[in-house]
């Protein structure tokens, strides 16, 4: 016998033959947090994208400093803006908020 038998044939399915994952497919899905099933609303609230929010985020502003101040802090290397922020916080602590 020179021909291949049907028993040894691969039953591979072309991925293009798979059904389309349409909107109806996802509407039937059930939300889970861990092993616990939850409502769609609770599941959507649990999904957070991006970086976690900080408790006290910094505020972006546009401000002008003298060249000598900027040159001094930049000369300290990477992280100079953070050091500038710390220096201003220290000044507030020493002189009060009033």
C-alpha cells in the first residue's frame, strides 16, 4: 500500500474558518472578578486602563524662572525638576504657608 490511510490525516482547522467574534458574542459573555461572577456595570467599573491615579497629583503650570535658577538646577543632572519641587516645599515648610 503506497497511499496514506485516513486515520493518519491531521484534523487541523484553518483559523479563517472560525466564526467571527461579533458584538452579539461579547454581549453574551459574563463578567468575572477573579472567580466571582459580577454584573456588567460592576465589571466595567473594575476595569481601569492606564497608570493608577495618584492621591495628590502634580499640577502642570507654565512659569518663568531666571536663567541662573534653571541653570543651577539643571546642572544637578537628571531629576532636576523634582529637586526644584523639593526645594520649594522646603521653603514653604520653613517660612509657613501664610
